[in-house]
C-alpha cells in the first residue's frame, strides 16, 4: 500500500507531501491544477523514463519519494537484490536533474530502472488516461488474458523453447545456401587460405625486413663510418687513436697510483675506459665487415615486404590480423564442407524442438481457453454492474502461427445491445464503454494479483449519470480489499470516496504553485458543490450525496 508521497520541484509543484489511507481516495481540482503532474510523479517512482522538462523552473533537481508497506513477495525480491529493509516499509526515491540525469534508490540503495520497474510492478497498478487505447489494440488483449489465467510459468517455458527453435532455424537457413553460392564461397575461401598459407608469414617479420632493408640500402655509408670510427678509436694512422692516448695515460698514472687513493681510483677508471674503447672498436669493425651491399638480398627483402603489404591491404593491418583472418576462413570453410552433416543435425534438432514447442504451446492454449470462458463470465457480470446490463462479452482465442506469445491470437469481442452480433471492441465501443470495460477488467485482475494499490486517472472519461454512479460503486467494491486512488471530475465518484484530496494551483509573483490537502466534511461539501456547478442548491445536493454514501 502507498502510505506517503513526497514531491519536490516537479513542474508546478514546489513541495507537496501527502499521506494516503486504505479504501478509496479521490483527487479533484480545477482543470490545469496539476493533477497530471501528480500522476507523472508517481510514474517516476514506477520507473518511467526521466524527463528533464519535469524539473521545476529555477531548481536543480526534481525529487519524488514514496513509502510503501511490504508484502512477502516484495521481501523476497529485495533480498535477492541485496537491498536492506525493515519488517514493514520500503522507501523508493527518484531524482531527475535539470540536465536529464536520473537516479533511483530503494531504501537508500541505488538501483537500475529495470529493477525499479520490476519492484514497482508489484506495488502499484496505474491506469492512465490513454490506457484505454490498449483495448483498441487486439495484439495486447493476450496480456490481459494471461494475467487473468496466470500463465507465467507456461509462457516462460514456451519462450525458452521458442528462442532455441528460432536460433536453430536461423543457423539452418545460413547453412542451406544453394550449390552455386557454396561453390563460390568455397573457391574464395580456399584461394584466401592458400594465399596466406603459402606466404609462410612469421610474427613481426615485417619489422625485421624493414631493419634489413635499412642496412642494405645504407651499406656503403655504414662501412665508411665504421672504418672511420675504428681508426679514431683504435688504429689511427698517426698513432693518436683514442686507445693509444688512453693507454699512454694509464702508463703514466700507473707510476704514481700507489701514492694516493684518488690516483689509484683514476688509474682503475682509465684502465676500464681503455678496455671499453678497445671492445667498442672491435665490435664496430666486426659490424661494418658484416654489412655488405647485396643486390639480390635487397631485391628479395623488397619483394618479401611488398608481398606482406599486399596481404595487409587485403586481410588486415598487421601480420597477426592476417593470420587471424586465415584461421577464421579455415573455420568457415570447414563449416561449409561439413554443412550437410550439420544441416542433418539441425533438422533433427528442429523436429524435436517443434514437438516440444507444440506441447508447450498446447499447454498455453489449454490454460488460456479454460480461463477465457471464466473471464468472459466475470467481465460480463462486471459490465452488468457498470450499467451495461445487456452487454455480451467474448474472449476469442484462435490458433495462429508460432510467435513469441505462443500459438494463439486473442481478441475481445462485445455486443452492447440486445440482438447485436459480437464485434471487435475497436468497432463498437464508445469512450464511456471502453472506460467501463477497462474498469471491469481491472476489477477482476485486482482479485487475482498481489498488487495492493490501484490508481485510476480519470477512469470515468465519457460517462455520467447512472453509469458514473455504477463506476463509483465498483471502485468502492475494489476499495474493500485494495487501496484505490482516483483522479476524477465526477461528483458521483468524489462523494463515494473514503478520503478526498483537493488539488489547487495558485500563482504567486507570477510563479505557479500546486498544493494538495485532505478535505474535511465541509471542505468536501464545497468541492462537490463546485463540481456540480456551484450555488446553495449545489451545496445541499452535495450534502445529500455524502450522506447517501456514508
């Protein structure tokens, strides 16, 4: 049950807090007072898509918080998602910033909108002004029937099999290429695999080839520089190489190194330098001697690198990508070669799945068909109670091809007057009749689900007089076992409620502000009189209406 609702900075609502009670609560007010904003705020709690336009002008965030009583099903769901709770209540909050960012929390824990919707579905069932249109869409009728028939388990089992069946069917279709396509694909893959395999590529081979080319192209320069460096370091024609000079310095220092620790350290440093220069000179000389210009080697490296670059342009930007392409091509080719065997396996699998799918669909159909007869009876009874005494209602369950919802199509049919043939709702029902059909369905489903709060946003659209009174009576009946919150313009509904709230919009300094307050008896009299038309006679009529519904 919805116990408390707090709304801050949502459109024309500055700060609004309200406590709801059991039974039927109605919200009334002038057109444009902000009733729809309250519904939008509740929808925020239910996980609707965040709309930054709801953020009140001049503020940073729109915030809505609701407190609900917990039931056993909700406790299990919260525990499964590691959300702490006490024994009695759950607090849901939602914030939308002026930048459109949205945050949802359950008992302070941030949650995803999908989880919020899952939990909210077990808390509130809301009927908006446009929900009647669902009755004009036959494809949605099956959901009403499934909710009544409680087909969750059967439908889940069916959908699991249906998903497997579609996957196997798609795979078989991909395999069943015509022979020409198979040959063309096989030839292409074979050519690509052979082209890559025959290249015998090695990891990072292109990098090694680029280094080799660089050496071969600069062989003459390398030889000249290596010879010059060797001469400077070790074998200068005039005997003044770096090695000779350092060697002379080592000989000179060796005569006095034992006279001071500092000189001994210098001697060691110079000796090491002498050997290092000798080693470096020999390494440079050996490197230069090993680099020779070889036209054949240069051509071979260029041709090899050109081959690798061609393969890169066709199969990938690196050697690793080329080799990966080749492996995938081999896998695909193997699949085509063995497609006949796999196709036979899939055909056998599809046959088995088709049998299992048929059995699962049959269970769904049987449960829906049995429930349809009961739903027809219950809705007819409810319609008769809603001032449609002669209405005949039918739930037509017809076979169709397998779909995600089974092998059935469901459509609601109605005859509103004696002697008329049953026709689809879309062709026969007026706005007021649609409202009553929807209320009849909601009243029936309310008896079978665990949702404790029902919200109706102008369920009385298109009705008046005796029909309006019948709707009021039906809402009071639902209110005996459920919490009902209803936005209405009709005095019949307002007077029949257990609790009455008035929505008022004031303009202060050119800034609109909506408030909500619960009415006492006199307040209800004045508001009912306003709805009726105003004046002393209207007030007297309002008192009679309230007294009648005591």
